[in-house]
């Protein structure tokens, strides 16, 4: 007598218990648990067993991910990914981090990839679970972060029959992923997974795998692939293009270095080059914190959410050296020579003319430029203007520190954060009016920053902070969010509580979508539907098992930050900020 297993739900038909051989059941017989047809059953015990494999496709996928160094998968279990969920449960090296929403799971995977450079993994069920992942996966695509999305799918035998929750996952995810494929046979599994990981790292960007439930449950006993034999990082060295760049830089009198995401790990080398050739440094928003912004050679962020002084200085330059950035803010730079360095040849000279383009790793190129260029001092007039800009900028910050306005001035919140945050903290900013205040008025001195930069998706801050706290538990992690963004993803605070992650969430609470209000004003539209009622977020945090602090007076900000940042629990500071106070925009200056 034999046993047969439903490849959809796992129901076991035991011939000895049922008293009838499986083959003698009528062709119209269906699984008594899930209704799957007779064809969905596989023999698992007896002389005619199809395979003696002790592991399934799901087991091997998880084992392969562990070999790649994956320690956690963010997501939600459900019917169409149960074999994968169980494989995660049984593997000692990987844990499933349960989130409240799949969008948060994909934001966490993206944030993990941005912070560590290692692949972030998220998973969902079929249908609505997969579509909920899209925003965070697109964030990874536009911010070039290596992410793998594992998409549950209806059983392969039901595909094309308009089954419950069936959608064309591969077709959807191919529009923004570097790779998207369905594993439709056990023999494909490891090859396809390894190709997805390789492409995610090479681009970098997100890859997606559609995983039919019945295929996940199929037996598979292949050895996993060795990452050392299959995964290689690019190591590009420039040739003649370096000589051309050196010649252009030598001729310049007022060069500026502009560092992007590709140079985010090159802070010390950047500063050394800056002092060596007398060139100040500006950064993209994503690279904020790469170099200490209090240094006299650092201009801060150049761009729409950057400070007002960086573009004024850059307007006086005669050369810009772009390091690890596609550079969307070309309109902030005068008609001057451009040297551009990027590891992706497609991004060099993509939208504007470049006099010297170098395809290579930013760190290597920075060091090579340092060796090839003679030491020189900065143009005295240029230096004087930079010093004046720093003085004016410090006056703005001091005014924010001294502002005791009620409702609380957003700048006062940023300066209170600056005073109390550790130097090695990670600050994850959500998207909203507070984003401008942080990027324009917070002076990074050792802190790491993360942002949903190119997609500008609200709801990023809290999930990102959770992922960063998992990845680097020894560092304090802060999420900055507006009440709008917190309303979208705030329940993930309970995920932090559940996992004992001592993140600190700062909510800029003004009862408005204030940035949208500002845009309505700028374009001449009347204010409409940007107000909403808020609960007491501090009490919400406390009832969820964390620490909550509600701040209505600027004088109380310091105490709230001290307590929150010292709390061993997840903490939340609910700050009543002025709904009328906007920060200046670059285009107004």
C-alpha cells in the first residue's frame, strides 16, 4: 500500500487507511482538503515512489540563499508560499521576519541592500501579496539596490485557468526588474535562482522569481552552487580615459568634486583628493554623510532637497568631477567641463555631454587621480566664498536651534536630533516635508543616511529602520517620518516591538500632507484634501509595547530625544510641528 501527497496543499491520501488504491479513484475525484484534481497528487511512499529525495525545491532554494549569506527574508506567509515558509522554518541559518504589509517587506529588503551592499530578500503570496511588493521593488530598481523578490504563485497545474489569485507575475515584474522568471520544473530551480542573484548584483537591481506552490513541494536532491565559483564583483580599471581626465583637471582653476551613491564608501579617499587638488566636495542626497559635512571642504547636498549654498558655489566652478552618480541636477551647474566616473558605462554621458568619461570603480579612480595629479592650493577667491557660505549656513542652523515657536518649528526638531544622535547612527528618512528639513539642515558627522530617493515613496522610513537595525544591531537607528508616511507604514512599529529592535521613530505631526499643500500653493491650486485627524502616536507606541513621547513645546525636545535614544525598547517621539512652516526650495533662490 502507498501514500500519495497533494502537491497543492500537502494532504496525504493513505491507501491503507482509505482502503482503496489511489489509481482506482474516479478521474473526477478531487482533494478533500483543497479541491485539487487527482493529477496534482504524487506518490511519496511505497515501491513506486517517484523520488527518494529527502529535500524539496523549497529546501534547496533556501539552502542556496543561505550559501549566499542571506540571513533573513522579509515577508508574509500564506497559502501559495507555504512550502517555502516551512523550508525557512527548518533552516537554522535563515529566519522569516514577519511584516504587517508586503510593501514594508520590500522596503526592508531594499534598505538592507542599500545599507550593506548585500542582496535583500522579500517574499509574498500570489496575487495581492505580489502586487503589494511592487513599490519597494521599484525603489530597489530606481536606486540600484540588489534585491530578490520571491513571489508565491498558484500551482503550476492551475496556471492559465483564471485560478484564485493568479496573475501574470513574470510579465508584471519584468517591467522594472533586471530579471524575472518562473520556476516551472525542479530541474530549473538552482540555475534560475543563481542567475537571478547574479543579475541582481551585476546591474545592480531587483530580480523576481515566481514560485508555483506545487513546484516548491517537488523533490529535489541536487547540490547547491558554490558562490565562490559563480559570483564575481566587477573590478574595472580605467585606461586612457584616466589620462584625459587628469589633463582636464590640471587645467582647471576651480574644480568641484561631486560624489554620488557609487562613492558612498570612499569618504576618506574623497577628502584626501579634495585637499590634494583644492576642490570642494558636494554630494547627492543619497550620498549624504559620505564625508563629514562640518569640514570646510564640504558643501553638503547639491540638488532639489539640498542646501541653498552648494549650488551657489558650484555656479562659480570651472569643472565638475562626478564620482559614482548619474547626476540629474545638471541644471544646477553652469556650462563647464564635466568629468564623469561610473561603474556603469550606460550612465556616463547619458543625458549631457562629458569631456572625459571613465568607466570604473569610484574608489579606485579616486585613488588613481590622487596619485596622478600634482598637489595644489584652492583658488583664494573660491576659498573665501566657500568660507562665507559656511558662515551663513551656520547662522541658519543657529536660528533653528534658538527657535522656540509653538507649534514647534521643524528646524528645531532637526537641531535637537543633531545634538543628541550618536555619530555612528543610521538615519532613515521617509518622504515628506520633513525630508527637506533634514537634508538641508542636518549636518552629518559620521551618520549614515538612507532614503527612497528616485521613487520618493512614502512609507519607507520605519521599514527601512527595521531592516537596518537587523543588519547592524550595534548602531542606533532613527526613522524620520511625517504623519502621512507613518500612517502608511506605522504599524510596522509593532514589528520592531516583536523583534526587540530599539529603533527610534520621530514623527513630524502636523495633521497634513504638508508637502502636497506646499505644491498646491506653488502651482496656484487651492488647498484640498490634505488634512486628516491623527491619533496620539505616542500612546499608540506605548500600547504596542514600546516607549512613546509626545512633544508640544520646543523646550521639551532635548529630554524626549535623550529618553528615546536611551530606551532599550522601540521608541517614538510624536512632535507637534507647525503645519504652516515650509522650508525654502532651491528654485526659489
